[in-house]
């Protein structure tokens, strides 16, 4: 499942280092304004699809693809994002454990 996302990140990095003429991926990677506009457009389309209960999976896939291209176009590495999420997970677990401990002490 996550192999597909990893493949998209690899594709983006390959296209950045070895552009393919006429590639939509390269267009997104080289035009940050276009990439930003597409992320916003695709998120709005996903929200609409969820609200209308139609085409949700297709629109969610579009969001992932365009967000990955946007991140890579702006040199935001997925490894750094994952590291940040891991820090937040650790913080959340510690917070929950503290809440549980406080609850037990009060009761």
C-alpha cells in the first residue's frame, strides 16, 4: 500500500533530476504556482466529492499525487515530514499517559 506513495516520491525526485519533456509531473515540479493551484483545486474537489458521496477515491488519489509534487517542488522532504509526525506521535502518547496517570491519582 505505502509502496505506491513511495513510488510517487521516487518518480518526483527522478523527474527533478532528469526531466522528461512534456511531462505533467515535470510541469508541476517546475511551476510552483501551478503546483499550489492544483493542490488547492484537488482538495476542494475532494471535499465536494465527500459531501456528495461520489468519486471520493479518485479525488483523494488526485490530492495525494498533487501534494507530493507540491512538496517536492518546494524541497520539502517526506522523510522530514515523517520525522515530524513521529515526534508528534510520541508527544501524543506521552500526553495521553500523563492524562491517564492524573486521572488515576484523582480517583
